[in-house]
C-alpha cells in the first residue's frame, strides 16, 4: 500500500475503496456478491501481490474460496471498475497463472486520504484546522472490525489505528477551535500519536505484504 507522503496527485475519476466505515467501492453493488467483491478489493489494496491460494484462504479462513470463485469475483470486480481514460483496466488481467492478483495503483482509498490530511495539518497549528475538520468528515462510521470470516483480518493493524487517529484528530480540532492561535500543543500531540499509530500500521503492512 502506498504511503501517504509518497502518493502523487490522485485521479479523481478513479474508483475509490472506502474503509473508514462499512467497506464500499465505487461502482460495486451493495447487494449480491458486491460486498464480498468490495472486501476483496480492500484486501488487494492493503495486501497486494497475493497468490490465488493465499487470497482464497484470506477471503474465508473457515471455508476457503475455490480458485474458480476467486476468479469469478475478480472478473466481477474488473467489470464493475472498468478502465481509466487510457484504457488500462483498474483490475488488470494476469498474463500467466503464476502472476499475483492485484489492482491498479491509481485506485484511490479514503484511508490514504485520511493520512494525507492528518500529516499535512500537523505542522500548521491552528491554520490546519480546516484540514482536521475534513479528516473527520471522511469517517462514515465505525471502521470495519474483523471477524472469523473477514478478509480484513489481514489489514487489522491499519484499521485499528483509525479509531486512535480519528479520536485524536477530533481532540486536536476541538483544541485548535478553542484556542485559535493560542496553545493547542496538547491536541496536536494527541493527533500526532494517532498518525504515528497509522504510520506504524503502514510499516507493518509493508513488511508482510510481499508475494506469498
């Protein structure tokens, strides 16, 4: 998963994976196989380069998917997301059977945007209040928690950090709103801890996201 500070300007027309609340993906239905395809997209974003066997187990540790089910859901995701303005598929086809499954790097994620806004606002003090408020609007509800059949167990480190970062960001925003040019370092320290937890999640993801 790309780090917030390394991200280029996003293509605002690209599909977005939303994990700061119920998992949703632009263009993917919320009924039928849609929710599972959205979870698959999130898993591919947080843990790219997985083989068929690993993905099948990740998507249902209790009763792993078959390769045919995985390929059917990948095809459904490919059809739902389509291609960019240059004709490149957002869910690329594999050239050979040994190729890992992946999604295009141009696909956006609200989690990455969350990190970008938090990290950009931290050095600004009260001047960063508007960005902190934007951060809070990104959180649509309680970030998805994992269960025994949830593929997002693989992304637990990242998503667990959302609560800390969200709560600390809210505290910082309130402190800066009250002080407006006064001393809001306490709120900023709290926000920094939340962002630090998020960055730690990213580092953990990078260590464990190699092809398997």
